[in-house]
C-alpha cells in the first residue's frame, strides 16, 4: 500500500487551480473548474484515493 501525505495532495491541487470551499469535520471540500470533491482529513491518503480525487477534479495524478 502506497501512501501520500494529505498536505502534499492539497498543495498539488491548489497549484493546479483548486480552491478549498470549506472544512467539514471529517473532510475538506475542494473545487476546481466547477467540479467538486472531498478530501478526507487523514494524515496520509492511499494512492488509489488520491488518484480518484484528481480524476474527480479533472486533473492528472502525478506522484
């Protein structure tokens, strides 16, 4: 199982035009070009989930 730091994922998303809409209790809601998704508030995120988050926002997944 390969893990990615949550902070690294959020920084990557924001560099590519995503904005944080709000912080919920267990997730962060992120929007990019009209597409929205949730990022869990864990320290590390499994690569498969990070790939899905990028796909939801229309961004390529780059490790």
